C-alpha cells in the first residue's frame, strides 16, 4: 500500500511539473491573421411591461477595422398626453382630461364630434365649443361631414 501511495505522489508530481513548465513557456505566438473583427453589439433598451412612454432605438455597424454601436430613447408625446389625460380624469378634472385627449389625437376629436359632444376648447363646451372649433378648423368639419357642411345656427334657448 505504501508503494502505491508513493507511486501516486511521484506521478502527480511529474504531471504538475509538466503543466507548470508548459504554463511558464517563454514564447507564445498568437496569429490573428484571417480572423474576423469582433462584432459591435447594439445596446439593449427595453420598455416591455413597464408603464413608460419611451421607445428604445439602438443599432450597430461593423466594418473591417472599425465597429460602432449606440442607442437612445425617444419619447412618444401622444402617449404622454394620454397618460396626463388619465391622471386628470382620475383627479376629477374630466373636462380637462377630455380636452387633453382631444389634442392628443384627431380621431378622438372626430369621435366626440360624431357623438354630439364636441371637445372643450378655451373653456367653452357644447354648442359654443362646436362653434369655436369650426372657426379654428373648418377643414376638419368638411373632412368629417363633407365639403358642403355649414355650421347650423344655434338659437338662444333661454327665450
């Protein structure tokens, strides 16, 4: 048993000596000829499952000698307006919320006009708002109702 243990120690010493000798080699030549340039990696920018109004844009270009990568965030202003509209609505400021939603998307303005509830403008609501919108953007009314549209006269209902 003693002989086997001594033999194992000698074999282990020979193996380790060979490994150390190879690790301490004086000359090491690394030849990079014909190998590709390391790739440029585009930065990862994610907004998934987060309540943000930012859109990540990133990219990379890899040349034979030169590589470049970069990225940025772009804010979606329509998304920001709609988030403010939700905040205003939740705060009880419903007219302000509707007004902000109308400014965010023309489709909202059209939907409210077709429903008979024009978007508030300058503090005006109802028929007064409809008249103010017509004075500001008559082409929107012509686009929505046709080129022959004229704003109907509103009679004073207090009489």
